[in-house]
């Protein structure tokens, strides 16, 4: 069996009062920074995609199982979980166990400045340690434990990290490309994200009428450092353009998000089927069927004297 685990590192907005008091921003500026960094609409859309349900097709109805979804409840202004892996744990090397793999996201564990360039925090080392202990570390441990639990049960697991980006480039962004692709697929080396899998995911989204692109705008992917050497764990990043499911002017989830959720539910199912076929093909290569013997054995005749 194969399973898809969906991880949303930037879907929360919770900010402890003690942290909010240290921010040198007005309330509307905090709202803008949160909107720039976090995306609760993406979390809501993916939560519907991971629910159990029934899909109707040409061959009748098909039951879809519930899929595992893990999300970070804190605002990235408190601590950036992916930045924590890169800067505090260490980015490690391909195949290493002490950090994220090469090609994964890199950034500060605590965002030092906002979009306007104003400094946000000036934490002491004990304060930073306390923040990480209560925010990023429990979240990363939950991702690790959930993935490990499924690996103990299933033969292959794909960890999908879901992110988003604006339909139009913001003023501070260096990449001024417009129009932007509707979907980005972040991949690692051929071991963690096989090229055949990346190509299959791209073809699947194209079949649904979307415009995907590889390693844009978010390159690479990440895995829990403790599972970086696990041979049956694959990973990739799905980055969604926000106008696919959100009204970017108001920041509210749009009615079209329901259609995207149904489509993703189907895509996850197709990916799992593709991974299961890969497992079966790998098993057949390792255990080829025995060739029939060319020797014809004579059978005794019971009527013979």
C-alpha cells in the first residue's frame, strides 16, 4: 500500500500575547504580514481534499479514504518551522540525517524584518529557545511521528508540503514573472523525488487543465531529519497560486475552492495508485517468476501390468 501525507507549514495565524506585545507593528501591519506569509485558506481547501468521501465517475461511485493532514498552528511571525530546520538544525547533505536535504527551503528561524524592512523582533537566546520549544519543535515532531506511524504500516509514503504564492508579484519580490504558473512542483534529487513521479504529477495536473511548473516558485522539498535516510519515504512540494481558491483582495476563501478540493482528492488517489504500481513493479523485478522447466517428466500409467 502507498499513502500521501499532506503537510501545511504556513496555514496558522495564532500568535501568543507575549509575542504580539513585542512586535513593533500596528494591528493592520500585523495582519498584512500574516497574509503575506501564512495562508489559512490553503489549509481549509486542503482539509476538504483530505476528507473521506465519494467520487462519481464513468464507472460509478468510488469511496475515497481519509488522508493524513498535519498543519502548523502558529503564525510564521512567531517562528518559521522550515527556516528552523535550515538554520538551527543545519541543512545537512544529501542522504544525511542531521538536517534537511539539499535543495530544500532555507531561511531564518525567526523572521527578522517585515516586507517594509522594519525590524520585527530582537529575541535573546533563552527567549528564542523557549519559542522554538513551544512552536516549531512540537510541530516538526508531529510530522515525524505521523509519517513514521504510516511507514510502519504502508510500503511507501509521499510527504507533500503545501505552500502558496500570490497571483501577481508583490513589490518586494525579485521574481517579476507575470502571468505566473498556477501550480509549482518542488522536487529533490532522483532518490527522494523520482523524476518519473515528478513527470506523472505534472501530467496529472495538466490533464485537469492547470499550468504546472517544476521547482518554481519554491524549489526542493523537505523531510523530517530523523527520516532522511528512510528508503520508503518520498517527498515533494505543491505550491498553489492563491487565486485558484481565494479572493486575494479580501483574503477570503472563494467558492471555487470546492472544485479544487475535489480535484486534489482525485489527484492524491491517482498518485497513490501510481506509487502502488511502482511498488509492484519493484517487487516483480526483485522476485521474477520462475521459468517453466523444459524437461518433460513421464507419469506412470496406472493400467500398466
